[in-house]
C-alpha cells in the first residue's frame, strides 16, 4: 500500500511498513545515527535519529518507527536539534579527548556528528574514561574507553557472522563490550575477520599498527629487506590517486618502496599463481580418481578458522595448500636462519593473525616478519613524503616481473573460481574462454559451470558466512567440483583495512581496474608465467 | 473423593459448600490456637524464631495447642505479629513478640491474663466470645480504617496455600463463570467496562490491551504475570503472592482464557523465596484440582501455568525487557511498536500484566464491572497498594481506595507529632517524584501521561515519607545512583543521562576541591544542566526507565529548588546529610589543647599533644561534627 | 559438571538458558568457563553470547563466592535510615566493595536493592540470617563474628 506523508512541509510518497529513516535517506535528508547498520535490524539505541511528530510534538526514533498514514514530520526542528545536541554532549562528557592520538581521526563518526551539531566545548561535567584496551589479537586492537556502546560490532559479529566473540556484558554503568570472561579476542572464538573495525564509528576498534616497527627495522636490520604487496592494495592505491592503469601504479609503488629502502619488491601474484596451480593439480587428480569430494578452495584465514571451529563437518574438505603469502614466505625463507626480512602488505586483518599461527612460524618466529595493511602502507608513504604518481617507476623483482593477470583477478569476487577454471582448462586442453558462464548470481553466491573432457562441472563461489551456512548441505553432497570461499562479501579487494574511504562503491571501481588489466593481457593464467613453468619442472625433478 | 471431584462439585454442582464457618474452623476449635502471620517482612523481623520458641513452649508444658501458619496483615512495624485464640475468648493479636518474650507472654495469656501493653495490638470482636478488656478492635485501628481492603484480606486466619480454604472465599468462582458462561470477548468487555487500569506504573486500560491481543489470531498466545517488581521501597506484589497465591492463579487463568492463550507464565523475581515456594504449592494444587491442564473439566480449554524465576534486573519490570528475559536474552527493552499484544514472547501476541492488576480480575468477573467501580473515583476506580516506609511510625503495605488524599494517608500512618515534621513524600520509586506538603490535599489518582493533572506517579506504589533529617538532593542522588546501576545501558539518553545527572548532583553535594573560577561556574550551571538533560531524557529515552528517571529531579527542582541552590551557592545542607559539603578545621588561636575533641572523634582524625593546638587530618575526617559539638572554646570552625 | 550436562536433553531451547544457568549456579555456586563452553554446544548459542546474557543479571556470579555472603540492603527505606554509612563502614573495615570476595574466601559483599524489611531498616543479611535496625556497632559485631 502506498500513501503520502508530510516531511518538513513536503508531501512524500511512501509505502506501508517503510521505516521513517529509510524514507529520509531515500529523499536525501541526512539524519545522524550512530547505531544504525543498513541490512541489520534497527535497535533504537543511539536516539540520534529522532524526528518530531508535529501533531503531538513527540520525538520518535526514525530508524525503528514505521510510517503511518497522516504523519507530519519535522526532521530538523529546534526541539530535534536540541535533543541531538544534548545526547551527543552526554556521550562526549566522559569520552577521552585525546583525538590527536586517535587512529580514527577525521574518519570518526562521533567527531563528525559533534562537528555538525556545532559542539565545541565539553558542556557537561565528567572525567574522560580511563584507558582500557585489549591487545591480545595480532590484528585487532580494542580501546574500550573510546567505545560509545552503539552495539554495531556486536550485531555484526552475531547477526552477520554468528560468532559472538564479543557481546555486551553487564548493565548500567558497568556495561561494556567484552569477550567471554573478558579474556581478550585472541582467547575467544574470534576469527579475526576485522569486520568490527570496518563498522566501528569511533576509534574503539582499530587495526593494530605495525608501521613504526617496520620503519625501525628498515633502518636497523642488516637482513635483506623483502616486501610483498597484494594486488588489492595496488588497485586501491591506484584508485585513490586516480591512476588509470594497474601496472602504472604497481611500478610507481615498486619505485617508491625501493627508494624507502626495501631491497626487493614483489607483488603477491607469484603466490596466487602457485596457489592456483597447486589447487588445479589437486582438482584434476580428483577428477581422475572420480572422487566425489568437493574441494573448498580458500586463501582466507578467517574463513578457514570459521570452518574449522564452527562447521567442522566441512573441515576435511578444506584445501591443504597454504595461502599465497605463506607460499611466498616458504619460498623466500628457504633455510631456518634465513637472512631475509619479509614484509607483506594486504587488505586483510586476518593475515596478521595467520602470520602468528604456529604452522607459519619457524622456531617461534613468524615466517612473515611483519604484515601491514593497505592503510598502513599509505601511512608509510606519507611518512616518507611520497606522492603519486611517483616519479620513479620500477618493474617488480623476479619472479613478480613476469606476473600474469590471473594474480590480480584471483583477489576479486569470484576470482578464485575464474582463475582456477582457466588453469584447469589450460592444463587440460590449453584453451579456455575469457568470460565464464554464470548460472546464478545471488549477490554473495555465484554458481559457474564449465565443461572439461565432455563432462559438465559446477562451481560455487561463496562470500560471507550467511551464504556459506545455507550451502553446507550442497557442499557435503558433492554437487560442486570445488567451492570458492571468502569471508568478505566483496572479496579481498574490499578488505576491512583497505584505505579509508566514504565511497560505498569503491570496490566496484577497484574491480574494474583489475578487469581492465585482465582484458588487455594475454598472459592471463597461472601456468603462462615462466616462473610457474620453472616451479613445475622443479617440482617434477624433486619427485 | 479426589480433590478434582470436590472442586467439580463445588464449582459446577454447588453441592459442596465451603462456608466461611468451615474456613474459621481453627478459630472455633476448643483448644488454644496460635496464628503465625508469616511473610518475608515478618521473617526478617524474626517470626521464625518466635514460632520455634512457641513450639518449645508447647513441648515443655505439654499443652495441646495448634499453630496455624498464615500470611501477614501488612503492618510491618508490629512484626512479628502472633494471634492467640483461646477457647471462649476473642482472637487477640500480639505485636512485636520476639522469641525471648514468648514464654512470659504465653504464661499470662493462656491463663487469661493480658500481657504487658507493649504487646497488645488489637482483638477481633466476635459476639460469640468474651472480649479482652481494654484491647481495641482490630477494625478500629486507624491504620486499618484508612484502608479499603478489596484485594487483600484485612487479616487472614487461614492458610494461604490451601485451595479448599480459597474456595470458601468464593475462590475460582470467577474462573468457573468464565468457563461456563462467558466467551473470551465477553470477558474482555467486562474488564473494559470496569475501566481497570494497569497497576504496574503505566496505567493503561487492561481491557483494551486484552482486546487487542484477543483480536490478533496469531496463535499460540501468551499471558504473562509480571512479578518482577523490583522498585526499591515497594513490596506490594510480593505480599500479594505470599498472602493469596490462588487469587493470582485464578486471575491469570481468566486472563489467558480472555485472550485465547493456552500458556500463562509467572515471571517472578528469584529472590522472593517464600512467594515462589507458596506459588509453587498453589500451582500444584490447582493442577490436581483439575483447574489447569488440558481440557479443563471437559470445556475443551487447555491452560497451563508455569513459574519462571527472574535472575534479578530492575529493567525486566518493563514488559519488552521482561519478554527478552523470558526468551533467554539480555533483558533489554525493545522499541515499541510493535507492542507485545501484537508481537511479544516468541513473536506471538502476549499480554503482560502486573500482579496487582491480576488480583483485581477475579472479583470484577464474579461481581461485575459496576461493583468494581463502586470503589475509587472517576477515571481511577478501585484501590491501590502502597508500600509506606521512611519517616513514619507505622510503615507497611496499605491498600488505599483511589481518591483518598495524601494527607489522610499520612495521618493514619504517623502519630500526630510526626505528621507536622514531614518535609515531602516521594511516591513511585525510581519512576516517581516528590510531593510537597502544600500538595498533600491532592488525591491519589492515576496520572494521565498526556495531560498531567498533578505530580503523582504511582510507579510500583512505593510511598516514602521524608522529614527534616532527609536531604532532597541526597534522595535525588540516591535514585539516580539506582538508575545508573539498573539502566540496561542500551540507549544513550538513559545510560549517559543518568550518569551525568548523578555526577552533577554529586558535584553539588560535595565541597569543590579547589575554588577555581571554572569549577565555580560549572557548579552554578548545575541546576540548568539538570533541567536540560532531564527534559531530553524524558523525550528521547527508549523505555519507561529512562523516560521516568528524571521525574524525581524535575519535581525536586520544582518544589525544593531553594534546597538545590543552597547546596550550590552556600555549600550548605540543612538536613546535615551531605557531609562532604563541610570542612572542619581548628583555629589554633582558640584551641587550648584540652583533648576533648580527640576523645570524641570516632575516626582518629584529630592529632595534637596536650596543651598545644590540635589539628584535623582532612583525609580521615568523616564530618560527623562531634568535635564541633564537643569544643568549649569555639576553636572548631565549619567552613 | 559432566553429570549436570548429561542430565540435560540433547538439544535445549534458548528459553531454557536462564533456568539452566540458575540451576547450575545453585549447585556449584558460580558459572565457570568450561561449563559455558560445554553448554554452548548443547544450546547452540556462542559462549561469548551466554556470558553476555548472564552478566546482565545480578544473580549470576563468575567467581566462587565467599563462605558468608553479606547482603547490605541499599533500598530506599534503608538509605533514608543511613544504610549508606553502613556500606562505607563495611568497605572501610573489610576493604571489600560490591561484588568482591575477601582474599581468604570468607566474606563476599553484595549490595541488594531491597530485602523487603523496610519497617526494620537498615537490614543486613548474612547467608540466611537477617539483622534488623542495624547500627554501626552492630555491623562491627557482625563482621567480627564472621572473621
């Protein structure tokens, strides 16, 4: 049913059951909120989205109030603005005011809202909360004194992921967001996916930064300094600076990093390519053995941890091939007392967690010495005063100098499937179509099909926990040849610690950059890289 | 005959009569009978020890005496109350009978001698028996006369946990009427016509709520009793359950029938041990009497009753929070709409009614809406239970007819001299406010939240009397401290608002640590800040807790603004409660070093050797004022 | 604990959660980490969530309590009759704040909003024994008895 209501003296058409806030967003009226997350149920906790009903002068939260026939709403009346100011002032009354040292800085939503409401002074008394932090996770840092208890992280962790590593505990003045028995994230069932970082409006949940450690090492370590950059990072930086061509930006970055002091600079592509190649070999063996087991192909540490702890029935199906960055770590650090200091740049928090897993360490020392995020890389560049496009372009070091476009494509949504199918077909018959045939595309679930040796195969590409849970039966039934699995809805290119940006469609632009690169490149499957050929031969020799 | 047969004959055949005589069987026995009026408040006052000494007395003297355990009359200052009925004489009520007095009191009373007057409360006149000389009639006591006991009995001389005793009081007749003669819609109509308002604080029309749930066909539906009354200073719900658990059950069965629910749940606070114990026994008997369960007496109606014990959180008194708690979640309120009558427990239509509301149901059904409207005044029919405490002489649980003035109540619960020293009454606990003596003529009626007729908010019916020794700022601070701890923490106005209000009150009730300009300015802003925050909290909070929390402050500022200002500007607390406002020091010129203050100081805060000037260690000083009073040389100054 | 868990049916509905936690605490005195993890498997609620839910309610403890649980009433009637002083005195004498247990495991202090003995305020309860109209001197005696 449709009807009209009055908003700020204008007639607006609305449909039944629509919430006021959704209507306001639709017609471009900006309402501050701190607790609302599109897609999750409204909780009505922050009360900043209140609007005034003109007939009763009542204030109602627009996020949870449905429209009614005859409604007459003011969104920015004096009463409304005053209420919002008092609410924000209340929040600020004991909020730490060391914003200068807060990682969130101008991206802080609380800061933004306070600024928009012209709040310039601490108007109510209150001592800033004392610092209390959870540093147990290698990737996620929680600073509880900055928490405004909006509950977004809790709802993400519960409703989107079903993990509930953190929850609201206690009540009244003792209320806080905490892990079980307040032991810290590392000791909970947290999968370190970092989504909470992405949704936190303040600096209460941030990524743990390693940039300064890296700079210290750069200046003090005698070892050979090696850095590996994920293609998602390259694409993000090139989007950030408006560089049109993927390879241009890549070469800019390589040049800049060499100038900063790295001895060798690589892209993650060789790792991706080995990962694709090895999994393709596995799958071809599956086909040969007529095995009915679906292989779950994933490079995502968060998804792996989730499957192992929450969906243990799927655990045996996980691929045994380590993630690309770990493959490269083994490759660069051949001996235990290696003389290599290795840094990896990724868009992902979970990679920081992956690096300290016991399987990825040698004598207790992580094989990858430091993992930093795309965001941190930008800080590193800023520290050294580097602006893009950078004057010095350099080709990455061998083996990254012979990258195929499968490497970057691999990091996009559906990328594991596409690159893997290409590789399967290439290994089998040396020819493949550039574009794959999608049977189904339900946002976070894509189904592909292809023919190999006259046999039709189905592939599922699953993103996010909710679609994984729906497909558990299908995966166990052996319906798919293999399953691509990643935790982030838009895969690695939209990772939680990419550069901060308010643009919700950024990932589409990044994907386009990579697709353009792939389209114009003929070297587009793993085995076309001479390095992979060498790797193959080497493997054969060893066997 | 089984209990089920007895029940059937009594309710539907009227062959079994449960006359009052039968109920009074214990009163009419030809041996002495002791009535122990046992409820939580009397247990706290020590009735269990008294009972065991009475048993000891009986054993040692090997006399034949029967002890009947019943429930208290709600006059807490007289606890422990023991009733003694000896053959041929009227029932006499003894007050404040502690265990160590049992032997001497029983020695005299069993021999027809009156014990010391301090034990004499009243007797219950009965023409059949000889009365005790000079003992007042129970019903002539002013504490009893002020009450209109409709839902509670004035004095209960039978067991609260015997279903057949309840039958004698026309128990379950209302439910039988509903089962045989009324459709659910007719039951709702009767309640609607009675204009019964919810007693839990909201004051909504109960019938309207029921009708809404009845008209929703999303089955199954649930009928829930909110017995998580947790207002500090209110024990009415608990007394009701302890006194008459069957009435609650009957009311719930009727309510469940009226909305076509098949499950009724009592959510009772886990700490109410005695209430839970009696309720459990009552539910068990109701079940074996065939009044709950499947296909009740062939009517095709299925109704089950279960108890859920709440693990203690004040906010669970709010209906959506209570439902969250029943569902096994954190008891956090949810935004309304949807209302529970549309989407409540497990997303199904649910009615949540307060204990006292449900207690009104059986008699409305049995005697009709009009009979209910005989009590009270327009728009506020019936009675309301108030838990009266504080600076009164006769605290207790009082059932007051609505429309009675506050002044009348006060003169019944206080002796004459203490009435005059009353400074204010605080009604409604954390969701209520102060009443100034100038407004004591106001009648106790439901306040409509839309057009506020007065400042009386019942809340859960706590009624706290304050006199000159109480400080308004301190009481505000007390309630806010309560709110700060009990706020569920979900919405910002309530969570942060109560905290900041508390901080402001704390600041104005303490001496500023330094006298900087900034501090003074902040102090002076106190009152305006309180008002600013209070208004926004009322308008924007998610649930009743946050919306009503500032009423105490608002009414406090309205009637006692000067007291706030005195704290702020003069740093003075007349009641002497806010001790942190004062600073004591010793003027060395006047001090002769006599050492008297050192002796009087309870905190060892004064140091100095004899005949030399003394010194107060401020960190230790608890500001009791003893040194000020003790000093004969005016050497102790208050600043 | 295993025995307790074995008695539960294989799948438990969420509405039963609080009741099970209450029963466990009645039997073992507090809710421990292992129990919450085991219960989580049966009831299908993440352990962190169970902790979050339980911590909302005053009833649940996550540490063993002392031999004597001292309840000081902080209800309004008791407050008006100076219960706050009692609380301060108790804290000064024992060093315990609300919810804390003494190092020797003997005394746990728990403030309660209202014990229901308003006519005899202030009220103090030690395990199941009530003390009424308590003065500072009475409280001193109570504490000495416990020690």
